[in-house]
C-alpha cells in the first residue's frame, strides 16, 4: 500500500488528541455526503419530470412532423409519398389539418384549434389511451364525431349524449366580401358535429384542441386535398435524428421536419435551464460545505506536528508529508461522495418504488407523487464534480498550511 495513503487512512479513522478535530472531520464527511445526495435527488427528480412530460407528449405528438415552409397547408404529392413509402425506418404516417375555429355548444362559446385527423392517427400516436370519458370515435353510424380536450370540454360544458351537436364556425375562404353587413353571416362556414369523448394529455393541449375527422375539417375549411402536416411514427425512436436528417436531405428546403424536441423546444429549454440552475445552486452549497474539509485538514496538520517531526527524523521529505495530508483530504471527500451517492440513490429508489413524497392533494395532478428517474450519467457527473471540489479543498491547506506550520519549522 502507498505509504502516504496508509498513514492518511490511519489519521482518518483514528481518534485525534483534540475531540474538536473528530467532530469537524465528521461534519466534513456529512456535509459532502448531504450535498452529494441532494445533487443526485434533484437531478433524478428533474429527469423524472422530463420523462413524464415526454411520455405525455408521446400520446399526442409524433416522432417527426413534416410541415410546409412556404404556406400553412400543402398537398402531399407523389414525390413526397414515395419518400415516405421507401423509408424503411418509418412505421406509419398520418395526415392532419389544423385551423382555429369558434366552437358553440348550448349557448357556450370559445376559440379552439380544430384538428382534422385521418384513420391512421392512432398508428402514430396513442390519443385513445388518454381518454378520461366517453369513447374514441371519428365516425359513429356514418355520422362524423369529435374528441375534445378536457379544458375545451369544461369551458363548453359538453355532454357526450349525442343530443346536442357542437357548432363549428370558421370564416369562409371562398365567399365574396360585400358592403352589406347583414350578409356577414354568409361569410361564415358552420358545421355541426357530435362529441364522443374527452381526452387529457397536458393542459396546453387540453385547453386547445378539438379533434375532428380530416374529411370534416376539409369540408368546413373548403379544402379538397390540403393538409397542415404529415405526422410520422418511427419503428425505432432512437433513430429520430438520423431519419430527420435523411428526410431533410430528400425533401429539400420546401418542408420543415421537427422532432419532439423541436415541437416543444422552448419547454425543454426551460426545463434544462431550471435543472442546471438548481444544480449550480446546490454545487455552490457543496463548495461552502467543503470549507469544513479545509478546517479539518488545518487542525489535523497542527495536531500532528509531533508526528511530522518524527517522520522527518525517519527521512520523510516535504513531498511525502504533503501527500499524507492531501490524501487525508481526498479520503474525506471520497467517503462523503460515496456515502452521498448511496444515500441519494436509496432515496430515489424508495421514492420511485413507493412514491412517499406526494405532489399534492389526491387527483390534483396527473401523478400523485414526485416522479424520479435514476440516470447513471448523473452519478458519474456528481461523483467527478465532488472529487474535483475535494481536490481543490485539500490542495489549499496542504500547499500553504503545511508550509506555515510544519515544513518551515525545520
């Protein structure tokens, strides 16, 4: 065993002549451990929320979404369809058509986004799995039906009894505008549709979308074959970046291809920013806690001056003496880091398995307890960061304090 490490280990475990040094050493280890555990827990909770949001969006958002750069709508021509058919990484695709509309139901009105979808939509997303009431139908006995977001349903006070239809009002694209305001009603296209179900994905979507058949959307918008987007599901979502790059190359600058991060870029950027801001705050607290390491090493060096004299008499040089106390400081950080990783991992596992810490009152959130997702990368990052801080905390007293209290005396 390395001599400096062996002596440092003995110093760490043995009882010091002054009890205060033992207390400070224990506080040093505990401070590093608590800071390390806090970093692991915070990063794991943010990972959990990130995974939860991505899972929720998966029910509504496709792996890839193709839209036109030049206009709101476009027609999927043979060339575009040929690219989709020949790409073996694509499992399915669906056409959609979106436009804002005024919805009216039993005296209640609101502006929502009408989204027309075709029969392949469930092959691309899992919207039917997010229903909270009713059934998923786009057609019932040859009558077009719709599915509403929970927020839309709440604002319109929708019933699913097929007795009263929702009136969808959209300005006509083809009607001629004249000076007589009494004829303004002729400028509005109105169609009736019954609501068969209500879904809940995420508040942004629940308060926004009213899902209708694609044929119904085209009829009220006066389109023949136009669509707003092509939504794509991949056989392997891990190939998203590769497929996105390939489709971009094949389709050129006419179309924009967005993956899930692109579709919610601002939200993901905010979440990542919050995660790393919290990480830096806890890191700063960990740095403050590392001052205990400096204090512990300083007092230990003073306490062990007689041992230093003995070592010098036995032939120890300045380098060996510095290495002993430097190893002592690193051992404090190492023990604290390992303890903190185990403690943080245990807390995360308990929360993941049993959901002890709740988000709020029952039924207020999609999930009842804080979500946790353990990522080995976070453990490696935190462990390396803690050891680096420990290195700096040990280097200062070893570099300067030994010179002042030990080596300079000879």
